[in-house]
C-alpha cells in the first residue's frame, strides 16, 4: 500500500529528500578556497539564508542542475579548472532567474565589463568585510525577488490582460530598486523615466519640470553626447564618463542602447544604464602609484651597488678595509631590496587569496622571541634595549606561524628602526578576556596625529626628515592589518610626536 505524503505547508521537497523552506532564500558559494567558502557560509547563515557550497565551477553547475531555483550565486573568477567566466556562460543555460556576483582579487574595468556581459549583477573585491558581503547579498537578493515578481506579473498580464498602468507601476518599482542609474528617453530625446540612482546625473532644478529635452536635464555633457549619438546611429554605445570632478573625481560606465519596435522596426527611444566605477579607477591609480614606487625603490639601491662594483672592478679601491666596507654597504642595499620583494610578494598573496595557511595553536612567546632575535643586530647598532614581559601561562593563538611572525616581526622592526639611539622597546603580553593582547612600545620619533588614520593604508609612509634614512615600502603595517583582520583580531596605535608609539594587537585565544 502506497501513501501519498505531502510536504508541510511552506516547504518544498528537494531532489535529495531535504525539505526546503520556500520563504528562505538560498545562496550558493562557488570558490576553490575553503576559508572563503566557510567564511561566507558563516556570515550568510547568521542572516538566516540557506547556504550551499561548491569547491569548483563543475561542482557549482551540478548544484544548480539539482536546485534551479537558487536565488544568488557568489562565484570566484580565478579557479583551477573551470574559470568564473566559463561558469557564468554555462550557468545561464541552467538557470534564468538567479543573480550572480563575481568574487575577484583583480578588480579591473575590463573584468567588470566582461562579467556584466556574461550576466553578473555585481562584483566584490577580495579581501572583503562581512558588512560588505551582507550589503551586496541583500541588494542582489532583493533584485532577484523583484525580478521574479516582475516575471510573475508579466505572466499574469498575458493570462489575465492586466491594465497597462498597473504593469507600469510595477516596472517602475523594479527600476527604482536598481543600484545603477537608469535614464529612459523617447525618440525626441525627452527624458521620460529615471530612477533614484540616476539623480546624481540630473540637474536638481529640472526635477519639478516635465517633458524636458535630455540636454537640459542631464548634468553630464558626455552622457548627453552619447545619447544623441545613439539616437542618430541607432547603435549601442558603452563608454566611460566623468560623473563629477569635485570634491573628488567620480567615474561611471555608461551603456546606452536604442529601443526598436520589433514589429514596425521603428525607433522608439534610448535606455541608458550608468554604473559608478570610481572604486575601480582608484584601484588603477593605486597600481600606477605602486609601479612608480617600486621603480624608485629599486633604482636607488641598484645604482649604488652598481657604482660600488664598478669602482672595485676598475681597481680604484685597493685598500682591503675599504673593500670590506663597500661589500658591507652593498649587502645592506641588497638586503633592503630583498625586504621590499618579500613585502610585495606577501601583499600579492594576501590580495589574491591564494595564501596557503597551516592554522594551529601557536605560542606567542616563541614568535616574539624569534622576532627579537632577528632584530637584535640592528638594535645593537642603535644601542636600543628590547624588554619583553609576557604573562605566565599565556594561552596560545590559533593561527599560521609564519603569519604571526610577520605580524610581530613588522611591529618589532618598526619599533627599532624608528627609535632613537639608546632608546627602549617594550613588549608586553597578557590575557584580555577572550583575547591575547600584545603591545609593542618604543621611545622613537612618534607619528603625527593626522597620519595615524592613514597608517595602515598600502604604500603610505609619513614624510619626516627624522625617518628619511629608514628604508621601506609602506606595506608592512598594511600587511599587519590584513592579517590581524583575517584572524578576527584588532589593532590600535597610540603615538605622540617625539615621544614614541605603542601598537597594541588583540588576537583571539585558542579555545
């Protein structure tokens, strides 16, 4: 005897026998990094979403095939095997009402445009914070809900012949919720529809007027010219435009397309979608700054070493003592280059998300002893005394040993380098609730108040005559901040000019 057992109300029977709550939105995370998958799962589940995980593009397609009603997919661009772009191409053949957000460590205009062409709603750059992930997820899921609502309404209109006014108001609601600016013009180039995101493109004094030509409404002249060109040529145009020049330059990516009546082939108007790409342009500016900085940092020590070797090769320096001094200087210059390369490689690994970690309980005392031992020669040259005072039975910290050495090695190194002769470096450690708190203090030149907020930015170095002789890339503290954030810790700096600095790090104790 067979029994027909129905699922409880509000639930749907899945292919694997699982009951899925129809009111809970489902998010799929496709990423080859286990840490990224687990981190996204933890953050999204905390908001009540149902989360599925896939370690590769192929596995992600299998999940979509089993559950085609998944609401949102986060997909990494760089994965072994099937790439994120290939996944987008194949996924659109499987699902039609799912939104895709690209996870990338290489945010460029080209990748953003390419991802949009292949059906991606937006992108998120690594590393990202939980707030950034949740904000983007809410926007995308809201868009999915609205798009599915629109599709449902369109089906009802065909079946029940809903009035045009009702459908127009529903469509307007969807456009208003879009993150990108939308401008719709008729064949006479009169602005007939726009959404709140497009307000920054429009003259405020024109908002209370109707049936105005787009040239009198839109504040960005470049955009007006693009709309005119599309209206004349009736061809789609995609171009970068300047949204505003003051107080900071904002750039946008404008996509304008003609609207053609498929039955009469008559030109009806244009639709323009503008996406703010200011952050992407800032990334490009940072890259340019990075290239210039690296070129400068490499050129000076290499030129010095080349000059030393040229003089020795020509036989100008015959004194053995002078030769030893030159070799010592050359090694010091090359050492600074090695340090620069190591910083750059560490930053590249962190930003690419390809860092291999062996996370295990680590004894902080051993890590700090190693950092102090490494800096002992330089401390001896400057007659800087290093005092270490750690609480007994200090609990271990669950982390990668190399990354802990990088954190405290950078802090101790800076405390010695920016200290005064005959100065003191004090390292203190104790338990602070669920954290292990380590502070590194010095009696050095200190940091100006206006520079302290910028201290953890990439490539930032305070311009001080007292620090002119200290080499560096401006990446050390940025690396420290990223690593501390990764382990869910925090870091704070306290400093007074001419009286020294104190950096305090809190890291969760291993339970």
